[in-house]
């Protein structure tokens, strides 16, 4: 089985413009492909996970990835999947986010001479002359066709700014530029990028013609990656400072029964033969499958040591053992206390269990909080230094907990 056939078997391919050419490129290791990442935050999240895993798979098969960081398109903002305009970012923020992305990507992709490339489209987009761009590129795009694109149609009712309207042209120009300068012959993206990718393909055909038309191929990733990002609202990050390895583990440990084997097939590097055998699993076996999924993906993002710690902490917690060294912890300081004590709601916010005291109060009043395995229903509960020094194991619901000490 070639890598293209494996991608199909794993459910990663939804649509492609020329399947035979794509198959030949990737199976012979001749694909120089790019996937774009707009730096809208200082960390990648699980919505990017499928793209990173795909890049890793294709590189292992001998193909060359180009990680395109949207330092230039980040000034505009992708309207795809948006009901309103993105917040404008400063140059400093964009550059900081780009640097954070590269550090995280290095866990998945091997960069270096003759290996993967990381490029920033700010290097060419910010140098473009507006009038020259209109004459060279603008003439290749039909406004009628652009308005029919899904990424624009959903914004027309609320209003689509001219700034965002240029995004398709910018993304298309990226492919055109990398085709000429880096030999990029393949592009990947989610279903919301289909019109933008076709725009890049058409631009190359119109400007270069001939052989370029047959060599410029667009492949569409299955949309599940985007669904993951939307499901968590971007809250499950790859940065351990934003989402701890334990919380990352628990996110995957708690996927729905209907999704676990699909996620294992698409995201892990377990052999297909092993996964095929798991397709018959049901009932309690699905809990084992979820644990396998969580461990494999945590290992991929945070390393095997952190994955094992998260696994041990999960076992310890659900076995009722509050003394495990692997349970997530938060240490309070004397400055956190007022009149030599601190309220439960403040503890829950400071430890990251809740985003606000209002959120914490609601959870407590609904009976969703235990402290040292005893339910606490009074949001006015306070704790003094002696109790804090012994440590409090606070559980929110069934799936999230933390040990707090002074």
C-alpha cells in the first residue's frame, strides 16, 4: 500500500482535483506540498492537529513539506468559517505567534537542508506593489466566481469587507509564488479552503500555462480537523503552558464512543491492521481504545514521559488515589490569602478549574464540586493555611481535577 492509499484508508482525503497525478506524486516521494497556518494565536491547537499529522506522514514517505506561516495573510484575516471580521493584529503579535508555531511544529516535522521548509508569506506579500498586483493577478480572477465561493457567501448577509475579499487573491498568490520559487507542486487544506486553493491553481494556469497546468494539483483534507477545532473552540492547545499534558490527555480520553476509532485511524500512527482489529470493539473495550488514543496523541505532542505521567494520573484519580505525584497541581502563595484564608471559588479560578468566580459558583451550587472526595455545596466555603498545607484534591465534575496546596 502506497502512502496515498494509506491516506484514503485512514479517511483523510475528501476531494482531489486529479487523483492519478496526486497518487503518483506522493507515492514516489516527489510531492513538494504546503499547508498554511495563519498566526491568529501564540499556539497551535487541536484544530491544526490533522494537518500536522498529515505533514509528518507524507515526510516519512519521502515527500517534502512546506509549512507556510501566514505572517502576511494574518494582516488581512481569513473570512472562512467566520460570522464576523477577525480582530486586527499588530506586526509584533504576528511575528511572536509565528515564532511559537515553528517551535511546536518541530515536534512533528523535521526541518533542515533538503528536508521540510518553513516560510512566511510576509516575505513576499508585504513587498507587493498594489497597482502591479492588480494588473498581474487581479485580472485572473472573476468577481462573479469569487462571490459564489462558500467562504464569501456566508458573510454576504452580515457584510464582507473589501479587506477580507482580498484573502483569496493573497492565498492564491502564495501558491503561485512558491510554485515558481520553491517547486511547490501540491497544496492541502480543509474544505473551507477549497475555493482559495482552486484560485491558486487557476492563477498558475493563467499566468504560466502549458505544463504548469497539469502539474498544479490541489488535494482537499477531510474536514474533521476543522470540526475538532470548532468542537473545543480553540481551547485545547498544543502549548503545555496553555493546556497541560494531563488536560490534553483527558480531552482525547473523553471523546465520544462514536468518534474514538475514527480519531485513532486518522490521527495516530498505529498500523492499519491493528486499527482494523479494533473496529470490532464495543462496550468497555471502547474505554481502552480511548486510553490508547489519548496516550498516542499525548506522546506525539508532549513526549512519552509526559504521556505516561498523564496515563498514571488518570489511573490514580479514577482509582481514588489522591497521593499520586502525577496528578496536576497548583501551588498557592501567602499573597493569595485574605485575612489568612481563601475561598473555594477563588481557589478554583486561580488553579484554572474555572474561568471566573461566577462559573465556579454555578458549578458548586449544581453539586459538581468535591474537595478531598467530599461534595461541597456552599460557594462561601473558605480554607485556612493548615488545610491548604495538607493539600486539597478538588474535582470539578467527573473528568477534571487538581491538587491545590499552599
